[in-house]
C-alpha cells in the first residue's frame, strides 16, 4: 500500500532483510522465542511472509516507475528538440560558413587552403588564433564584426537554447535505463505467476501491468528516433558518434555559444564605458567654454552691470526714506571710486589713482 510505505521505506526494508545464513540458522532453531533477541524475532516474522524479497523489489519498482518514465521522456525530448534546432538553424549554418571562409582565407596557398569543410571541434580553437603581435584574437574580431556583418552569430545562443539540457544526456545510460525497465516488467510477470494464490498481490500487479507494460517499448522507440536525429546532425557537423554522445556534441555547441555571449557582453561594457567617457569630455568642454566666456566678457559690460545695480540700490534707499537718488548724469561717490579702482586712470569726472600724473 503506497499510503503506508514510501519508496525510501521500501528501500530501507530491503536493505535489512536477513541473509541466507541467518535464515538457515533461524530456520533450524526450535527453542523458545522468548529467549531470542528482538532482531532475531523480527527476522522470524519476516520469514513468514511469502516471496518477501520479490514483493519488496516489485513494490519499489511500482513506486519509482512513473518518476523514471517522466525523467526518461524529458531526456529523450530534450535530445530530439536540440537535434531539430541545430539541423534547422539558419544561424548555425551561416556561422559555420563564415568560419570556413575565414579559415580558407588564412590558409590560402597552403595545403589546408580551399577546404570544403571542417570538424566542429575547431569552433573552440578560434580563440587560440591571434594576430602577429599576439594582442588580437580572431574570435574577438569575428564577434565584433558580427553586429553589422554577421548578426546570426549573436543570435546563436538564443537559437540553440535546448542544447544545454541535451548536453547532460548520454545514449548508453538511457538505453541501460530502458533495459532495466523491461527487465523489471518481466520480473513482475514472473511474480504474478508465483503469487497467483495471493489475491491482493495479484490484483495490484495485474492493474499496474495493464497500465504501464507498454511504456518501456514506447520509450525505446522514442530513444531510437532521437538517436537517428543525432546521427543526421553528426553527419552535417562532421562529428563522430562516441560513447559520450549526445552530450559531448551539445556541450561543445553550448560552450561556443557562451563564448560568443561573453565577448558580446564585453563589447557592451566597452561601448558603455565609451559613452560615459564621451559624456565626461562634453561636460569638461562645456565647463571650459563657460569659464572662457566669463573671462572674455567686455570690461564695459561688467561696469554697466555694476552701475545699474548701484542705481537700483539708490532708488530703493530713496523709497525707503533714505538719501535722494542721484541725477541721471551723476554717479554715487562710492560707485565712482569703485570704477576708478577697477579701471585705473580715466578721463572725465573723478580723480586719478594714486601716483598717476595729473592731466590739465
């Protein structure tokens, strides 16, 4: 009953079953049960349950079956989707064509020039190619030019989005898991025959087999379809199938996409820094122009402002009951002295600065 026991409980019980030697020793015991230790009495009780080991194995399989099938379906679907994305990707084909053309240009006149293709592993070697001074990487140049000339390269990480999940899968492990499911189904059939006298056991096993017996076969068919799609992709990308397939190929594609994203992020940071630097230069230039304009303002304009302010101040004093404002052609004495101090010697009304020669 799944309501009474969980998968962890069944696993724990399975690990604490009596061994064959303990079963033989307890089976030969004919004394009183009261003198036995509690573990021995517990083992004697377990020995009275028919087909206990097979029952626990079957019950653990029933409890874990749905989870294992869902995990298998998720893995197979991720592989199929990743293969379909890569095969149908116009962006990937365009990037590979540009890389091939670049390689032929670099190898022009050599044995490796005019190649018709290249192994997909070469994508990760682009960062190793540098200029003569060793400061510029070919991969960085490609990504920098991609913004205007090759936008497909910048879109590639988003196009191959499912390759990350597919990079965690392995065909050999998935096939082994399908084989285990099929073997466990066969064990249930055998247990159903052995326990035909147990109505409860028989009813539980029969109901489960009617619902789930065909699932392993469907999983095997889906896995074969995903494997065929991967073989097609391997031919297109010149990638030999290994025991690590398909994870090794999709991890390679995902690594290349991450390298593209990293260089693109670096370019964005550089552009943002250039914009900030340009703003700082503009602010400095604006401040310099403001200081230059202030220094180049004519002396007469500054003097007019001072005179205007003084006259306004004298009129306000007069309104408030102070001294009368000066006439239109006359300046206050304090203002006249200030003008003399600012402008030095001057013809007309006022007095010269100390030490200057008098004019007649």
